């Protein structure tokens, strides 16, 4: 089934490629300045609630601080209604106003670490020790929205 899906996707991509080749950036469409960093995660079906509890205290908590500081626009967690199907069952998304906001910055790092604090650092180290037994990161993506004119 996966092979058939891959062949179908490849065929559609080949047909679509000729149509894409005719479009001109900034004339026919405009890529967004903002980007989304997307992680796809495969969590053992019986461990999803445990994993969510962990990321609530780590990933979600740290992104909440980053959002309050203005370092990111938003963050979201998606969970599949069909946790045992497909290559992933959880999607983590962080939205940035500009692609440049993903670049390293000592100023943003120092501000985040001051807001995050030493207590949170220690707590995160302890919690994430359990992640390898629960999950596998199956993909990392940086995507831009395309607006057609």
C-alpha cells in the first residue's frame, strides 16, 4: 500500500511540476516571510498521554515563554485520531514571523534563559530522559505559506 501511495504521489508530482514551472514567484504567487517549523513524531499508541504530559512541561512550557518574549508567533500540538496508523501520530508546530527569527541570537538566547530559569532547565533534563523510550522523531520540516495571486 505504501508503494502504491508513493507511486501515485510521484506521478502527481510529475504532472504538477510542469504546471509549477509556468508560475513565476512574486508574479503568480508569493511565499510568506514567516515560516513554520514542523516536527512529526511517532509515539507508541499506549504512551501518547504520557508523552503529552512530558511535552506540556517541556516543549509547550518553553514555547509559551518564547511566545511571551515575542521570539515566536505561535505554537501548536496536533494529535492523530488514529494513533496506530501512518508514520507519525503527533505533529509539533512552531510559527515564526520571519525565517530570520529561526537563526541563532545571543540576545534572544539570554532573554529566554533569564525568563526560563535554572529550575526549569533541571526539570526538563529529567523529563526528556524518558522520551527515547516513548517516541521517534520521524521528520523535521521548515515550511512557508504560499499565497496565489
